[in-house]
């Protein structure tokens, strides 16, 4: 069974840092690109970041987080990490990790989400 | 970056057919995926690559894509179909590869 489990969410002050992790199981992790998607309270889905399969040589970021967030993967630990710094109030959201499958990278499996709250 | 436009809301009576649109420039050249999200839950893929269904998704869910509009069609709508629905494409060659529509709230009357 494919499983994705996020961890590391919590309350942080503006300007602070947080590290989200997504542990996966049930599939060959290195064969898939991985993605982070967030959802602010009462809002729609917003793509945050993606990392390519295998070595993760290619990374992509939404303009709203570029330069502040870093995505990485550890194929030995079957985990993808989102390091977040210089957090802003507007980064408050539930953060989901999602597997990208197929030639057009559909999000076929998602974690349950991790809540990040940025507030003073 | 590529933009996808969805109506904020669609209402339908039980047993009828709901159609949720997703507009984008020449969207027919892209493969569209659709997600269902119920309150407090993670999104679930219901249609991918325009018209394919993941295992476990009822045949009542179908998709199409032509011109500048992709459509998710839900036949014989049930109360349990009430949810938010999002379209998404992979914008290859872009530095913003995953693009989501704004979402449509489906209300079952």
C-alpha cells in the first residue's frame, strides 16, 4: 500500500524556520518525482515545489517561496524534505506532499497534510 | 505561467449530471487531471490524462478536453459527491510545472 506521511508542522513566528518531512512507503521512491502543495485556510490548492526523480537533480519552486524554501530528497531514507525559512504569515497553510506519477505527473497519492502556522 | 480558470461553484440535484469546467489557453494540448477534496481531507485523484480513471473511482466520473476547455462530468450525482474539485496540468518546460485551477465547490441540492 502506498503511504505518504508528513511531519514537522507546527507554530512558528514570522521570520522563523521549519522543516517538513514526508516519509513514503509502498513504492520505489526513487522512481517518482515528488511535490509539495499547500492550502491556506479556506483557500484552494497552491503548488509549492517539485523535485525530479532519481537523484533529484531538478527542483522547481513557486515564485512565492523561491529563495526561502528548499526541497530535497533522500532516496536511502525514502523521504522528501521541505526546508522553510524566513516564514511569513501568508505561509500559514496545510502542506501536503504528493507523488507525481505518469508522463504528465498526476498527483496519484497524497499525504494527510501537515499544518504550518506562522504567527507572532 | 499557465493559468487555469474554474467556476467557483456548481449546483446539481441528486441523480442529475454535473459538469465542471476548466479553462486554459489551448488546454487541449495538455493532459488534465482532476481532484476531489472533501472538508478536512487530502485531495483524491478522480480523473487523469483528460479521461482516465484511477482504480476505485466510479464510472460516473468522466472527463473530456477540447479547445480551451476541459470538463469533468459526474453522472447520477450522489450526496457524497459534494466536495471541492480542482483541475491541474503539468506545464512542461515551465519553471512552474504544477498548475491548479482555483477550484469549484460542487453542491448537491
